[in-house]
């Protein structure tokens, strides 16, 4: 399992963050968050986020 992030914490990378339970169990629910934006409130108290699918950039487009 990867590093977990608390609601309200700024996202270190853009991508899909899965909501995990208080003991690390997966919920299957994901939120898309942009780097530097705060992670949204979870559905239930004690839940956190895990980065499951970071956004992949192809570099500078059109150059």
C-alpha cells in the first residue's frame, strides 16, 4: 500500500486518489485531484486518500 494523505492536505501530484478506510481498506471510490489542490472531505470520518493513478504527461505539446 502507498502513502496515505489526509483530507484537506495538498495533493503532491495530480491524479486519481482512492478513498481508504481508517484501517487501510479500499473503498473503490476515487477522486481526481490536481497537484497543489486540497484533497476533498471523505464520505465518513477517519477515511484518507491513496494515490492510485498519477497523471501522465507527454511533455510539452506542439513543440
